[in-house]
C-alpha cells in the first residue's frame, strides 16, 4: 500500500529492467498459458480424482507456474450479492463517471432503500482498486458504495496529459463533485493525504458537494510522527535518485507507450523483497495443500496471489511528487502544500465530520500519523472529530479481516450514519 516500500533493493537502470521484464514476460506467457490450461482442466479439486501421487504433484506444479505470472488488468470484484437486513440482495457494477485516469464504479443494489452514499477512495500505489474488495463488501450492507477505479497508466495515452499530485487532488475534487451533495468520503492509506487536501479546497470554495463526513484510515498525513522503516527509506534518497533508478517508459506497444511511469512490477518486487521467505513458504504450502487434497486452504492462497500479482503502473509525476511532498517535505502537515499555486488549508473545513482510524501494529503508517489530521482540521468542533486506534492489527487489518468487520467497521458505519443524519437536517 505504500509507494516507497522496499525500493532500495532495486537500484539500477529501470529503463533496462522494464525492457528485460517485458522480454521475459513475452517468453514466459505461452508456458504459463499451457500450465494454466492443465491446471484449470484437471487441477484444483479435480486432481483428487488422480490416483497417482506424481500426477497430483504435476498438476499442482502447473498451478504454481500459471499463478506466478503478473497480470496488468483489474481483476473482477466478484461481488454479486450482499446481505442487507437479513436478506440477500443482488449487486451489479456500473461506471457512473469516467476520466482518462480513473472512473467512479458504483455498486448498485437491487434494493429500494435509501442508504448513505459513500465514495471509497482506493490507493493508487501499484495495485488495483480490487485490493479493497473486502472493504467494499462490508460497507455495502449499510451504504450505497462507489469506489475510485484507477486506470493502469500504461494504458493511458500521452495525449491525456500529465497526472501528478495536483491533478490527482483535483481529480478527487472532480469525483466528489460528480457524487453530488450529501455524499461521504472514506480514504484508505495513501490517498488520505490527497483526500484531506481535496476536501480542504472544497470547503474553502463552499462547494455544495463537500462531503458530510471524511474517514481517513491508516494514512501518512504526517510521517514525521513515529517514522517507520518505510518512511525512513523515502527520506534516505533524493527525488533524483528515485527518478534515475525507478522510472521507466512504457513500451510502445501499449496505449500509454513512452509515458514515464513507476512500473507496477517494480513495486511488487519491492513488496515481495521485504517478506520473501514468507511468500516462498506460501507457494510451497499451496503445492502441498493441493497434493494432500486440502483445497480450501489452497484456494485461499491462490485467490490472494491472483490479486497480489495484478499490478498497475503509476505516472512518474505522481510517484515522484508524492515522495517529495508527502514523505520528504511533509507539505500538508507543515501547511505548505499548494495545488496549482493555491495553498491548501485544512482549517477551512468546518462542516465535514472527521474520523481517523489507525492500527496498533501498523508498520507502514505508524500510530499517530493519521491522527495528525485532527490538529490540521483546527476549526472543527471537538464533537465533530473522533479517533480510533484498533488494538492488535497491522496495516491491512484496519480495513480487512475480522478486526475490521467487528471492531473498526461498526464505528465507521455509525459515524457515517450520524453525519448523514446531521446533513439531512441542514
């Protein structure tokens, strides 16, 4: 979820690395396709039909070969229904607003019931919005949910223009304007900074679409507080170092050909290098689970890595400007952040209720970094601000898993519903 994680181990000419990766990917694709055909045809639970141990091992190996390849398209959310009020309700997806760099994807429920409208801002950090699949599924029970569905920059033509920090923040403003009056905003991890900046601008402009509530979860609002190893990495090198070592141009064959990007496969390599032994063990366990017939465990591992290996490129401008303004200059926290020459002042927020959430064991966004938003929103009355620190969870536990569902989500739900009721009385 953090755009600077582990990159120190990847020093080198990224332009050459991208070309090498593409050549390897082209070579390996036919092999993976054959392995996938074998795994889908006779693998998985079906391989239990094979009496010979060697056959089950061969099919399990095919599954690993097929799974190991990276994917550059967004996986399906796969949320076909959700339980609302004790009954199952069908869910369908619809794009309600689109720009060259992202869309608003609405999860429409077959239900004639008014629920608070929520814009869930997904991270733009190398993975697709489906990384928040569990978050969406939980929110859908009590909310009308729309998510920011960011596009892979290698598929965005150069003619669409640049997409740096300014454009990103203004894109969030644009998205909120498209949502209209009475919506609520929930931002997870990396986008908390942009979300707070966007709401600040909207509040200062007295926009009718300024959200009624803003929930910021596990985000780097002020990384000077309890800096993590990830934060220290981002300040160890100059922006020029990141540009020289980690930026490449998209191969010409793609729609975004020659666009400077921070490649998604580099980010994934950085993530994996931080916990390489754990990932290797997970693949070994997947192999043995298939051979032994423990398909439920194997399916859980396979599903995780299908999502984890779906990567997207980030624009070079956005990546480098985020490193500089958020992690090196702490611009929003210091009051020096500007968007196209206009200073961003969270003190302009007076009517948007603020909830911040952190995880006790978060080693990416440490305790206190998200809480810093309360001091920045200095004109919000005390009863319009609340903070929650969830005990016993790391970064991902803030927005997925049992602790999210039973500890964090009820607070988020009640806060949004309280803000929605308050907005309706205006």
